[in-house]
C-alpha cells in the first residue's frame, strides 16, 4: 500500500467511459491500494493527465480501442515518457487495427478481462512502478550489433561442425 504525498506517490490513470464496469473496477483497485486514480474520458484527457503526473510513477489503463486512437500516438507518448500501459482488449473491437501490435511494441500489457489487471497492477506497485527504459540503438557500439559465427549458425539452425 501507498499513501501520503500526491506529488510523489504512484498514480493510476484510468481511461474510458466512467460508467463502464472496467473503469469502476480500476478505480476500486486503486482505492484498495491507496493509489490516486485519475479518471479520463478519452485519450486526449489522458495525455493531459500524464503531463500533470510528470515525475510520478504512473500506470495507464484503458480499453485498447480508446488508447489506439489517433494512429496509436498515445503509446508512443507513453513509451517516450517510460510510462507503463495496460490495455483491455474488448471482443470485436480491434478488427484490422494495428493498435495491439503498437501497444505490444511499446511494452503495454494487453488483457481481455479486467480481473487480469490486478497482477499487473501489483507487480507495478511492488517494482516501484518504473518500467525499464530501453536503450536506444544509437547508444550501442558496433560490437554490440555483431553476431559471432556460432550465434549466426544457431540462428540459422545450422549444426556446428564437430
């Protein structure tokens, strides 16, 4: 459990229709762990809430159909700010969209039931809420990008000469 200083303590940003069962469940989960929950009707207000929570440990949860709006830019913004996301995949809501692929690339957890958020939330709380920040490929040295002959053989499925 947490509690105390709203400027430092973790923050759960919940995106979606405030009357939906998912949003109500996420708000109850936040209360159970004494984490501030910021409710946002849509992805636009979620971006503003992210800016308001700058410097705080933040987890964003919401339906993928909402978070994937505007060509999935929300996931790019969250990833650039090293914020974790958890998306609810509602049945039939993603047909043909690249939202799930973009969410996965950004490191977002994708669940198909609100009950599946609890272990992700608990892991986020226990880990201090921070996601490991990826190194940029520009930070890698040439040697980091080279594979040895044995590694290439293993990748290509070729046996080693014995």
